[in-house]
C-alpha cells in the first residue's frame, strides 16, 4: 500500500488556475501522505545570486522570503500548493527536530535520454524502496526518509563521478515536484 496525498477537493474535475504549474494535479497524489501532513511547507522561486540561478524559499502566507529556522514562515501543504503569489514550485522544510532526512542527488539522470548515469543507478539500486522523485532540473533525484535521532549529515561530492549528493536532516528546504521516479 502506498501512502500518498488524498486527492484535493475539485482536483479531478478542474484544477484551480492558481496552481500555475507549481505542481500539476496529476503529481499531487504521488507525494507521500507523511510529507503532506507536516506543517513544514514553503513555496520557492528562482533568483539570480552571484551569477547563478538558485531557489529561495518563500513564505506561503505573504510571499516574503521564508526562513528554514522559523516555523512561522512555513505553512501547510495546501497553503503552499494554493499560494497565489509569485512562485516557481513548492518545497518542504527539514525542521530543526531532525525527524526527516532529505537527500538530493544531482546529475544522476541524463537529461536527453532520461536514463541513469552509472552512479545514479547505484544510488537507486541501494535505496529503491524509498520514495524517489525527479528534481526540477530533470537531471537529479530527491528522496526522503525518517532519521535515526543520533545521526547528523553534511554535503559530499563523489570525486570520480562529479555527482553531487546533499544529505540534510535540518535547517534546509527541499523542492518537491511530485514527479515519481519508479525504477531503472
């Protein structure tokens, strides 16, 4: 049995215009219920910073920048999904309680073919029972799982593949697309 978000009222018939591609209605049901039930949701938008495009978290209540260390700037899944301001997507905050781990594996999917790189294949094979989704770039994967309270994580880079893997358990936000990655 898969734990997914229940369909939102009216979604099957006519998706609200305010979604504007933040998450297409057909992808909403793919997001695990355990994530949807947390009040740790923000929106995000692209912003140029130091010559690079980055994603900044946005408060779903007022459109101001969200702070991953201040829960008052987060909202419910529905508040983020139905945000009426300027945003490019939604995301979940990995709260200071560290109960949720988010893993972001960049450059593990070939953008032209949709196939795994060899390194990506190894990551997926090791963790295939976890919910995986495709990142906004289309070339990376994100996955979430519950954390052992004694662990702590940081950024690492595999020198041999160039594949960047970020593992966090607090004070970060992760974009959520609802585009599941189901296998090799």
